[in-house]
C-alpha cells in the first residue's frame, strides 16, 4: 500500500465540499497551520495538524517535509485547446497594430489556420507537442486539464485530436479530460453551406466519438463568426442524446444568448461570458451551470473582462481557466492567471483559489472527486514554496510550485518532473 505523509506545512489551504461553491462562499477556505496530510493508495486519508500525527502513519511512508510551504488542492485548468500544431504569432502582431480578432478571421486567418496546421500533423506529432505542454503545466501545480478538439473539421481529424487527449490522460503526468468541439468554426470546405457541416457533426462526428468513448463533453462556439443559436442548440441536443455532458463557448465577442442556451440545456458549464446579459446569468445560476471565466484571453485581446464581481455577488459558481490556444491566448501560466484575476477582475485571492480548484472541478463534473483536500477524495495536491497563500499573487507571475502529487503519485519534486 503506497503511502505519502505531508508534514509541517505552513498552511493547508482548501475549499471544502463535493460541489462548486457559489457566490460569496468562494471566500470560505479551510486553513490549517502546521498541517499534515496522509495519503494512501491514491486517496486522502487524513487532514490534520502535524501534532496530531499517529506514529503508525510514519511506517513505510514517503515523508514530505513542507516546512515553510503551503499545500493546496492540485490546480485544475478547466478550459484549454491543448492539442494543436502551428503557432500564429504574426496574428498577435497584427492585433497589437490594431486589427481585431474578427477582422483577422474574416481575412482567412484565425482558427482555420490552426486547423490547416493540425490536419497536416500526425497523431504522434500532436502527442509530442501536447505532452511538452502538460509537463510544463504540471510544473506549475496543475493536476488536471480539460482539452478541446476543434482543429480538425473532418471526422478523421477530430478523432485524431481526441485520441491524442486520451493517450495523454493514459500516459500522464496529469489527468486530461477530453471535450469534442468539432463545432469550433465553420471550416473552409463548408463556408458556403454551414448547414452541411452541422449535419456532418450531428450525424457522423458526434456518434463516432461517442461510440469510441473518445470524449466526455461536447462544446460549441456560439458566436456570429461561428455557429448561431439554432445550430448550437441542434449540435448540443444531438450530443446530449449521445451521452455527452455539455459545455458552451458563450457570449465571448457578442451577446448571442449563449448563457440562456446553457441554462436551457442544463450544461455543466458556460465559458467566456464577457457579454452575457443579467437574465442569462440568472438562468445559469438557477440551473447550476458553472461560469468559467478566461481573463487571460480578454487580456491578450485587450477586451473587457467578464464581470466576475457581479457574478459572484449574484451567487454563481465561478471557475477560472487559461483558454490556452494558438490564437487568442497563447499561455497556460497559472501565476499570470491568478494575478490578472485578482488585479484586473477584482477577485479576492480566496475566490481565485476556489475558482482554480473546487469550482474548476465542478466545471468538468469532478467536484465529488477532486478540487479540495478532504478525506476520501483523490490525492491531487500541489505544494508551493511560499509562507502563506497571499504570496501566490503578492509574488506575482512567479511559479512557486515545488512538489505536485496526482492520484497519490509524486509527479513533480523540487520543481522538476519526476
């Protein structure tokens, strides 16, 4: 029986619960000073003060001295476009010169360019690229990441991306949750007949991915440059009928009533939400849809931030994620995400911690298993080299992750992958 004992932590810092914490409850963290965590066979067995350690716990244990460090649940990046080939730094330069994201897309850039590059890449090439990324994520304290497809646009290429996500999950070092997002953009071949592409997604791609169990969620980009409300509803309804849980890229560039659709279909999450109206957000709250906010994308695009303070005040479950992708947000930096969420979206440090742990777990339907340090949950834990949790943002932009544990296995030690 594999056993790990974390001792002498300056602080154990965690939200508590097996579902997302709404509203002001996001500030309620349990803090244990001089704390100890006992892990056995991948599960958390005991959380207490170091002074309460039973001597029997020491026998055969890998003892991790966390003196001067803080212990958090493993961070969860609940929205990424992890599997892709190619980069678009020239488009970044165009945006810095004043061109809008939509204008670049209309000129043939944007998502289609990443689709072209990803189609040309082999499954092995995509796996090798993505594995380097997940290793770097692990080094920042991430133990679970969501990965969307959507750079394929054909049955074969969507399946290729989903297979890479599954292989990454199997090989580690972190857990990878797969989302089918064939409805990312209307690909070039169907630009003049988008309904034909919607039909392909509904009749071929969704059933095949479901049969092969290559993804758990289905997502759609509801936006005037992508899929309209009726198309998004048809895709998601078909996905639900095939056993998928639902996600929606909602109201990122315009208010397309994506928050309303997320509530109507009882989606697990709606993501972006920069231009959602009050009624849509209230409907999400009533239907327990997690709001996944992506401030690094707004930062990168120099757009207004989602109204995190209003959402929290009105009782939504709010999560944070990186939205790592090759176009609008080419970063998966957790330290940067924490700093921008606090300083630009005016979230408290406590809210940010909850948003990247328990509430992020809720956004991928796993709050009952991960996202907090509690007896019975999977032992996904990150230890940071700082004296208290305020330093996660106070020492802004600096990676302070020291030791990372995923399902009871040490995957990062002294800042390096094991």
